[in-house]
C-alpha cells in the first residue's frame, strides 16, 4: 500500500471518529490537501481552491475571535 493510501485511510478514520465539528472540517481539509499534493494541479479547479482557502481563512478568523473572547482570570 502506498504512503498516500495509508495517510488517506488514517485521516478518514480520524475524521469519522471526530465529534467536534471544527475538527471534522479540519480533517476534511487535510484530506483534500493530501489529494491535491498527490495529484498536483490536476486535482480540483482554481475556483474550488479559492473557495476552500476562503473557508479556511474564515475558520481561522472565527477561532481567533473565540480565543479573544476568553478572558484569563
């Protein structure tokens, strides 16, 4: 079995076991990144890539806002 297949299987297992919706989405993005790294520019379109990357930026921004709302005692 190839390294790609092994990593895909592990990531898919971890994604399916994940209860946190944010982490589930992270694993989905990780799997997409593995596919893009394996298949190169042939995987997906430029528009799809931009859509996914904008979602990542929104997710990071949301996490940063959530962290800023937590006040240390």
